[in-house]
């Protein structure tokens, strides 16, 4: 007989007809903590006050919109039949690669308008992005999504996971790989790595490009375990394609910028000019 395990309540706060979901709370928590980390670092790097606050005010809604459109595009067979659910972001469905696309496009425009270095902004923002991702993955946990294939309870217990995680991975009578947790841990380690690399004084732009490479390596392998991947055709997982593209593109950009002399400035240089 299957055990009776109630999933955690996806609703954080209910006020009359208004419900605030943990998915949104955790994503916003990651964004706020990431913003705090970026603001502290921007003060050390001689950027104008409130640069990243202004960037997030403009960038967050754009990024969420692009992330949702990316997700809906690859699930169009479902959403074309359920158009009322397209805006239901509290149910999940914000693609991380859509977040990256939206963030990069926003920063390109923002940097040009403010006459700031795109690479300096992204270098400062890189640890914040991966930290926000580490926190935001727990929104998937609360929604019981972004999990891997079936496993036994014994396997989950062998990972020495807390009981509440094991129980939340029990979905419709089956235990599943907590791939949300694998990626969250990978991203948090990446955050510590990027914070350490700040002291190495890499060439400008290479902290952000290192973030793209590091995140993409982990995402490629973890994505292969998931059961809810966005697909390109019948067999190709879109996130794995994007991961390979980002790794190769980042390596190519590092090589090109060094070869052309575009990466002569260093992370710890305090100039704010465009490069």
C-alpha cells in the first residue's frame, strides 16, 4: 500500500481571493539577494550609485516576459489549446535560457544608454545571477516540477536528504530524482567560485563568460536527467543545445577578445568607460 504523503502547500500567503505562491516568493527572494550582492560590488567598482537598482527595475519585468515567452514557445501545443494559462507564471514555466536572453538584451541597451561597459556590468552581475538561480530552483521544488526520473525512497535516503525533501519528491505514487536540488547545489558552488575569481583579477568580461561556461556544463548533464525538458523536435532537449552553444560561444568570445586586444582591461580596474 502506497504511503500517504501530502505535498507542501504551494501557496505562501492567502489574503481573501489573493494568493501568493512560493514559486514567485522564492524567485523574488533570489532576485533581491542577487541585487544586494551586485549593489555592494558596484560601489567598490566605482559605478554610479543605484546603477543596478535602475537596471533591475527595467530588466526584471522584461526578463520575466522573455523567459515566459521562451517557455511557452516550446510548449505551444499545450498553450495554444489553453491560452488563458499563458500568463499563469505562478504555476511555473520560466525558462532559464529565456532569462539569460532577456537579461543580456536589457543590459546591452542599458549599457549603451548609460554609456557604461557591458562587460563590466555583466562581470559584476554574474555571481548574482547564479546565486539567484540557486535560490529560484527551490520554487520548482515547491511546485514539484523540474525533477528527474523515478528512483526509490532508499536512494533518496542514501543522499542523506532531509525528510521534507524526500517527501516532496513523492509525486503521484512515485519518488523522483531531485534534479532541482542538484542544480541548486551546482549553482551555489558556482557562486562561491565566481566570488573567488573576482580576486584573481581576470580580464574584463571573462568572469561573466566563465559563469556561462560553468552553468552550461552543469545544466547539460542535469538536463539529461529531467522528465520535463523543453524539446526541439522529438529527441533533442533544447536546454542541452543551448548549453553547448553557450559553452562554444563563450570560449570563442574569450579567444576573439584577447586576440583583438578588446580584453586588456581587468576586472579590478575602476574605470567606467565603454570598452
